[in-house]
C-alpha cells in the first residue's frame, strides 16, 4: 500500500482518487504534487476550515472527511497505471464497512473505473452506494487544468454543509 486509507465510520464524505502520483508516493502524502488544487479546493468550498498541507492529510478525519484510492498498489499518472491495479470491489467493501454519507471520485477516470462505463458526467450521480450519495468532480491535478471547473466541487461542499447543518455541527 502506497498511502494508508484515512477512513472511519459515518464520515460526511470519502474522497477517492485513482492512485497516488509519483510526488505523493515520494512525500508519503496525498495530493502532494506542487500545483495540485486538491487542498486549496477543499478549503475554498468549505470542506476544511483551513488550508491543509499534504503532510497533514490525516487531519481530514477531524472534519468528517476520508481519503482513499481505487488503486492502492501502484503510483503515477493514470496513463502509467495497469488496468489490474484497480480494486473496485475492495473500495466497495470499504464503503460498506464505513458507511459515509457521500463518496466523491476526484476525476472522471476514477468515476469511469468505478462505474465501469466509458463516459460519466460531473456532479451528483443518480446511483448511490449503500445509501451514500456519489459525486464525480474534476481532477485537481495540474495535468487536468484544461478540464478544471470549481462548480462540481462547490456542489459537493454544499452537500456536506447541509449535512453538517442538519447535524448541528
């Protein structure tokens, strides 16, 4: 396992990528590549109360967030990953065990891999997973700048904000 999961029962949201980048593997931290928009976006859309640094990734649990990847055995860009590294059934088992309110795939590739479909759209999906809402948001990777759109991330932030407000936290 390149990076450990950050999961607990009953989280507001589990964010799921395809696999760690080479920079994340070397830093032993999620979304560590300079230029990745992940951490600034979490803060921008209200998922974290402050801007976290990659090495603080374990802190997300304090804010009702979890982190995992579909591939836990390889690293690199999506083009460098082998098809057999993706463990969709293992991911599903994690969601069954932890039962978050929502899951967000942070790239279309992660969403397509999970759904086993050639095409997916950004935003809230019609399907759920053990009652968890499923979102697909644009990749925060610097390599995906041409596809960047904050709106699906904002929709995700609003979903979590409504959940937190209903819970009174």
